[in-house]
C-alpha cells in the first residue's frame, strides 16, 4: 500500500486541485480501466470500486449498483454519462482522501491491490469511445490570416455563428502514437495537374478538444449556457494537416483527406469542475451578444463564459537541433466563440449529441503576433503559407514539418497552475505503398 502523502513534483499540472481522468493499462494487468492522475501516479479507480470504497459516491440505490462497473471499462463513457453531481462527488472525494493519511486511499487494507500505479509503468489509451468528431474554426486571427493567404476576406458567417465541419472520429489517436506522413492527391506545381504521393506540406494545428458527457437527445436543442452541463472536460488536440492535399480538395465542399488522417489528443481529461478558477471573458467579443444574429441559443447570460487556457507549441527537429524550437503561445480566451456556443450551435440542427462525441475548438491563434513573441497556432500562418521560414534559436529554418519532427503542446489554465499536461507527437515517414 502506498504511503501518504503522494509526492507531487514542482511544476506538475496534476495537483490535488486538478485530478483529471483517463484510461490506462499496465503490463501486469493489460485490461484497460479508468484512473485519475495525481503527480506522477495514477489512482486506479477500478480497485477502489471493487473494494466498495466508492459506493457512497457512485450508487444512490441498488438499481444503480446493478448497472455494472463504472471504472472497469475501456473508456470514460459510462462514468461521463452519470449525473454531474455524481462525477463531481467522485472527484471531490478523491481530493479529500489525498489530503489525509487516514483516508481509504492509505489506510484501507481490504484489498491486496495497490490503488496507486506509477505513470511510468502505465500505457495510456484514448479516454473515450468517440462516436463523432466535429472541428470548429473560431479564432479571429486564424480566420483572418487563412482567408488573406487564400486571397479572400473573412467570411461574414464567422461573425454570425461558430464555423465548423464534421471530421473523422476514426482518425483520433492518443498523443504519444506516431503519425505517418499521409499520401494524398496533391498538386505537381503545374496548373491543373495532380499526382498521388506523400504530402510535402505537413502542418500541425494547436487546439483544445472537449468531450460530450450528458447526451443531447435527437430533436432537442440547447443554449450556450446549458451546453456546459453537457461538457465533461478538455484535452489538448493537434489536428495534423496536409496543406497541399487540403487546398487541392477544399473547393467546393471543404476539408477531406488532407485533414482526416490523424488527430492527436492528450490522454488526461481535465474537468470543468477543475477549471472554475480559469473562467474569464473573451478578449474578442462580448459573449452575451450571440454574434451578429443575436440568436437566443448563442447568447451567454454572463460574459465570463470561456476559459483562460494558454497553449504553448514547440517543435524538436533532431537532425538540426538539440533543443526544441518554441513556436508560439496563444490562448483559448482569444476565440470569438466559446466552447458552450460551439456545442449549442452544433446541437441547433436537432441532430442529437452522444456521450463521447469530441469537439475541436479549431486552431487557437491570438492577436499581437510579433517576431519576439509568436502567437499563431500553425505553420501555415507562421510561415505565410510556406513562403517565409521560421527561424529557431540556433538558426534552424522551419517551414513545413519533416519526418522525425516532434511537436509538443503544453496547456496551462488560469493562474493556479492547473494544466492539461504536455502532449508530444512525432511525424514519421509514409506507410509502404500498396
């Protein structure tokens, strides 16, 4: 049995104020199960559940107990579908127990299994069974830059509603998994001539993702404020993009294979409950207005309806440098549309939303970009569409991603040190040709 207190290294994003949830396995026990992160350890919630130590949190009556295990699952879907009050009760109970040497985490000998598993001994998996993935495009800076580089102006619809598209749920992978450079139909350089081959313009997109908890039944709609009752929590999201393929296929139907081969997410989901201290207003717009239409479902009651969440991006190129190149810092609060508005707009067609659906915020680019402090969330913007190389601290030139480049994204929320951790994803060569 582990001893109290559990060590939390200086600077760890997984403090007692956080306690995010994820899915893991170990060599000794390869079955996937649900855990909670604290410092460099995982609380095995399946052990606590089997020993009955979480009964008071999870079960209100015998019928709910008969529904089966909550944490001996290969995803968070069953836990996320529980009432918000139940989920918060579990998290707050863990926080309370972590603070006391007399708690069931440290003093209960009813089970021979250790509740705590070292993170270094665990393999992390996708946190949810993802049935659908929708990605938005909500940052004024990103929309303006991309429109300009494409020879267009910002579409008026950007100010009327959160713009998004339905992507491939099957493309979502846990962040540590390598990403193969995709093959696609790409331009040859001659006007109107295309070829099938490996993408030459590989990019990352710095985003946040959030998961649906409580479903929205088909035929029903919700408001931006009600949407928060349907959000379980946030992850880091890197929407890898093959820009040459993307722009070859964009007109007239929008993104397809160029943005459907890999989307990496971090394994630990930080709950809205943990992010209360990071709530803030948008720097781009008054979130109570509901955009240029003033649509009721898009209006928040309070301006402080988004979150102060900074995302920092670095790229490590082993062939050129011993240190990662800091690419940018940007913030969720600079988006025109809040996560609640994104979810409400998605549900406004009465399509219905299911537990485990993943929503991407779109590339998070912030205003005020300068050579001394870059604030743009993708290489397409940073390099002016590939025309101007970004220079690292040792003179390394970086335009598009090369094979073996490693992209790191780190997210810190508010001023309390709560974070989503660091997600590292490596680009490798294309798969063998058929």
